[in-house]
């Protein structure tokens, strides 16, 4: 086993600690999506803790629902942190996007994300902007609107002491930001402060020539990782080469979470267990 780890570039690292997280969805309308645990925050946290995860990433209907569920307290009662809060429910349940041609929809989208940022900051976690970026009939105009929104929301997060995380998505989900380099270029060209990038390996498998090189190219701009295989199942159930990605994460000194945003196949517990198996292989402690 030691020789295999060395060959794949995943020997025990020195430096920042990479920690495992797992997703919990509390959004009924998102059923069928890539989340490991569903509906019951208490049960999801209990399973995550039992399997050895350090944190949970929560996909919730709203900031008010997180407050009502006392999500931070529930996670803490199981010895877990909140790794991140997803904002995609704004799109799933209300079709809100930050790049809508309708100013009223854009305003409401920013309000929705802003409230998620505010709540996430109470537990020291970032909010994620992914599907809320939308699509653009006029791509260049939509990218300008996206940059304006990220500037504003990044500043709001900075005032609260947390980053905002932006996620490039594959071409079938958006025509705006598909590759990790596109995300980096957007942030740097518009001088967007306090916004880091999320490397989702499922999307990267579709868009990148080399996932490892693309991840390494983000350097300190990398703020979160979705650890998903090529078929959106748990890592090891598809054909993504995880070794070069793990090596890239260590090369750039990444010290955040890798989170299983994957389909609950063959079931939630099996998907979570496979995630931990792959985590322990590539990030032994």
C-alpha cells in the first residue's frame, strides 16, 4: 500500500490539514440532486459523525430555515463544523439568479444570497454561489452583472469575516463560467475581493483537460472542493483520477474542506462510507 500511495502522489502530507465533509440537503424540491443525506439534519449529522467526517455542508431552503433548525447547534452537538452553506435553493425553489435581465429578480437574488452569507458567518462558514449565477442570453452582459454581484456580496462577507465561494459549473448548467481558469480570470480581471473558487471535480471532469493542473492553477484562490467522481457518485465509483488532484491540493498548500456533493448511490450510508474510504487513501492522517 505504501508503494501505491507514493506512486499516486498521495503520501502523508506535511502542512495544512485537509478535512472531509459531507452534504445534507433540506430542500425537498432538490430531491434527486447530488446530496448524500436528505431532509433530516439531526440524522445526517449523526451519520456523518459516526463515519468520521469533520463537517457537514448544508443545502437549505433559506437562512431563516437554518436559524429555525439551529443548524450550527445540531452540527456542534455531534462534534461537527459547518463546512459551507449552499445558496442554490434560491434557483431551485424560486428561479432567482444574480444575472437575470430583470432588475427586481437580481435584487431579490442578492438579498437571498446575502442572508445566507449572514447566517453562515455566525458559524464561521462561507456561502457558495453556484447555480445562482444563472445563464445569459447575452453572455458578456451577464458576466458583467455577475461580477457586480460578486463584488457586492464578497464585500458583505468580508465585513463578517468569512469568504464567499464561487463555483464554476459545466456547460450543461451554465454558459457563464465553466472552467476553473474562467473563474480565476473573472475574479482577477474585475478585482473581486474576498471571493474564492470552488473546484467541483464532477464539473471539472467535463470541462478541464487536466483536473490536477486546473486545481493547481488556482493556488490561494481555491476555497472549497467538491470531491465527486466522473459520474457524480462517490469518489472511487467512477473513472476520475483522484491521485493528481490530491497531489495538486498539497502542492498549493490547500487546508480547507473536501466535501462529498455526490449522489446517494447505492444509498446514503454507502456513498458516505466510500467517500471516507477515498479520503483516507488520498489524505491519510
